[in-house]
C-alpha cells in the first residue's frame, strides 16, 4: 500500500498532538471546574469541618485534607485562627494577619489576605488550589540572594582594572 502524502496539511497524529498541547495550557485548565478529591467548591463549603459526635463516620472536610492539616484541625482551631475565619466570613476587604499556621479552608476562597512574612504583609488572593495548605507557604520569610559582579581584588585580573 502506498504511503499517503499530506501536502500542506497536518497528519492526524500531529493534529491530535496539537489538540493535547492546547488542552494542557493553563487557560484551558482554568476553564474546567475545580474539584478537590471528588468534590466541587460549593460541596466543599457545605461540608462540616469536623464530623458530628453521634456519627463519626459522616462526611466532613477534615477527612479530605492531607495528614498534617488533618491532625492540626482534629484538635480544633485555636481561638486566634477562629477569629480570623470569622473576620474573613464577615468582611469583603483585605484582612491582614500574622497567623501563618492557619490552614486554607474552602470558606476562604476568593478572599484577599495580607500574610505577614516577618517584615511586611504579602498580599495573597486565596484560590481553590490552595485548599489544605498553610497560609505561611504563600509568604516566604527569606528572599533569594542576587550577587553582582566580582569586586576589586576578587580575582587576579581585577587588580589591573582602572579606577575612575
């Protein structure tokens, strides 16, 4: 069987590859509905934080989170973290906080929070992908070091550089 010539057109394989690349772009991924372990954002907001006392096997948010966050929330939120959550639910403007150990919950999505990094407040908008992470992860406390060129006397050749 003779091989078919594709003059100026793309082969079926190439067109499939281009479609896959288009679907992998960030804009295409954002068009898809957000899901966290099988639940969409509205369902996550409706879930209780901890299971009720009478039915410990009921669906709850804590059972969906990663192990470290799950263990922290199982003990209950501290009163400072609870106060932050109450402030976030009641206000529409940016909240500033020092609570870097607060876990991002579905109720916080869409809010803007100023997270203290030790020197200043880093303004962060909470996105659905942040659920289960700590606020401190989004406000780095240490900056990167950027070095300039070598100084005078650093190398043998720099001794002969004319000074102005």
